[in-house]
């Protein structure tokens, strides 16, 4: 196999992997739309005297029709760098860490992430340490988890924008 054949094979492999990831995100988007539509129907048919509360970390990807069903919408700002650092420390309490682990760079890198996103990232990093038979979390585990999360979010945003473009073109 020549170098160019290897490059072609790698390109095909990565293209197929990207396509599979894109298809997974599209399936997630379709499922989310189905759930949101069911929720809207339930809200429209609700005739009780209870107070309904709903919460999301990603209001920008939900159908705006949801917000018209509520009398009040309360927005919480995303955590600042200091709060993100505190969240990383909180979520990593259950595992030992390398001595001298500086979370400053991770806190900066995780801008625009919610507390739930940070929790998911720390859980992913802890799984990596456990799978690799280590009893201590390394800074690299966190860095990889943040990078992976950000890449995944970019793919999701790409799928949502493509789907939105298709929805508006069909209308």
C-alpha cells in the first residue's frame, strides 16, 4: 500500500466516522423534536390548578413555542471562570487527583458551559482514569474530556443548523 492509498483509506475512515456522528446527532434532534411536540400538547391540554415548572440548559435549541406557554421565564447566567473552577473542584471530590493539578486553564477553556456540562465532563474524565486503571485523575483526562465535549457540541450545532435550514426551506 502506497502513502497515497493509506491517506485515501484514512480519509474514507474519518469521513465515514464523521457521517455516522452526524447521523447520530440528527437522530437525537428528531427525538428531541418529538419530545418537545408531546410536551407542547400536554401543556395545551393541561387543565389543573398546579404550578408547572420546566428547566433546560439549552433554551436556544428548543422550539420557541414552549416559552409562550409559560407566564414567566427565569434566566440564569452561565457560571463565570471562578464559578466553573469551583464546579470542577466540587464534581471531582469523589476521586483522587494528581498533586498540583491547576484547574485555571480548564476553567478558561470551559467558557459558555453550564454546570451540567461541567459535571458531564468531569464524569467522563473520571471514567477515563478508571478505565485506564489509574487511581488518580490527570489534568490530561480533563483536557481531553473538555475537548471532546466541545467537539460534540459543534457537531450538534451543525446538525441543528442544517435541520433548521431544511425546515425553513420546506416551509
